[in-house]
């Protein structure tokens, strides 16, 4: 199914949590964007349990291109609905990506271009919905995209698993409610960071978040931090590993 929407007024959106695992120097991948094992087993468990609490998981195109994840649920699902969402302005992901070829929950691709024929006749074991929601050429209107996820698919809670460009765009537009990040004992010194503005402008003044909680990982080497983007709010989903395990 393909569909086009245009920009409009202030939309409602799902409760949105960004989750990242970083090195001490804020890197989320290797110097050339290659996947690096930063997570310890507890951090992986934390991420999978959080997936189980959310109605959808979202990533940017580079994360699919570089890591080729399936983004399936792995542990203890607490909600019945579960979608996988990819933001891909120029539709650069390949129809051979595992998220498309391997059986899994429905996939929603949001792009800023009209999908070529190969995408309209896609052969896949999965339900694939493609929506074209441009803000400007190559740029998805993220506000409208989140509105669509809530209104069309009834997605109330959204887990964003990076990468840095998508994280930046969501934070800059005040569309994320939380940033949960695990700092691991590594230093990489080059490569993609937790947030990244490809225009190079960055945030001036810097965005300021509010630290809500922190937890030392059971491995004793990592620290998990829960930041809220709006002061005087509370996380809508449990944050401690113990609570998530219940
Ligand atoms: N450690 C972790 O927790 C973690 C988690 C996830 C990923 N990663 C790493 O992060 C790296 C990828 O991060 P990244 O910063 O390079 O890229 P990314 O955020 O995964 O993807 C960036 C792409 O997403 C699309 N996109 C994002 N916002 C958009 C918008 N508003 N409109 C249109 N398109 C938008 C664009 O695709 P188009 O160019 O097609 O327009 C953009 O180039 C990977 O190497 C992966 O290994 C690490």
C-alpha cells in the first residue's frame, strides 16, 4: 500500500522514547558506521524488554543499511500490537534487507519520495505499508509521520532505536519524550554519535534535558541514564531493569 500526505497543523503523537547504547565518547558505531558490540547482555535485555512494552520500534535508513537488523520482538511482549517503522527520506534501503525478506511483524516505511515500481510490487512474507510524507525534498515530515502512526495504526508508545541523525531530528523538533542511554566502557574516537546534525548547524543554544534517573548496570561497567525532554513529567514506561523484567 502506498499513500501520500501533506503537512498540516500540530499533530498528536505517540509517547516517544529514544534508546541508545554509546561509548564513553558518545559514539554509537565504529569509525565507518560499522556495527560494534557495545552492549553487555543486561543492556541487550533492557532494550528487548523495552521493545516488549512499546507498540512500535523505529529506526533511520542508515541503521537498516549498516546493521541490517530485523527489529523483531525477542522478550516478554506486553502489548499486542507491534510495528516496525523505518524513516527513509530517499528510499535507499534495499528490498533485500532482512527486515523485508525475513518473516516478521508489519513494516511501515515512511519516505519523502514516490516509491518506484519495484517497491509497489514488493515480494515479501511481511505486511509492508509505504507512506510518502514529505516536508521538503528528501526530508520526511516527522511530526506528520508520528501523527500518522498514532492515528492510523493506534501506536501509543514508540521506541526509537537510532541512529544519530534520526535521534537528532526528533529531538530538535521536540518530538521525543525521553532519551534513555547506556554508557558503556569503550572509547572509539571516530564515527557516528548519539545525535548528529548532517547540516552541521547543531543546536544553538544546546537542547537541555532533565535527568530523571540513573542505574548502574548489573555488569558494574555500564551506566543507564533516563533523561526527560520536558521538565516535570514522568516516564510512562518502567525504566529500571527490575521493573522491566516483571
Ligand atoms: N549503538 C546504538 O544504540 C545504535 C542504534 C542504532 C544505530 N546505531 C548505529 O548508527 C549508525 C547509523 O546512524 P546514522 O546517524 O548514520 O543514521 P540513521 O539515523 O540511522 O539514518 C539516517 C537516515 O535516516 C533518514 N532520516 C532520518 N531523519 C529523516 C527525516 N526527517 N527525513 C528523511 N529522512 C530521514 C535519512 O535517510 P535518507 O538519506 O534516505 O533520506 C538519513 O540519512 C549505524 O552505523 C548503526 O550501527 C547504533
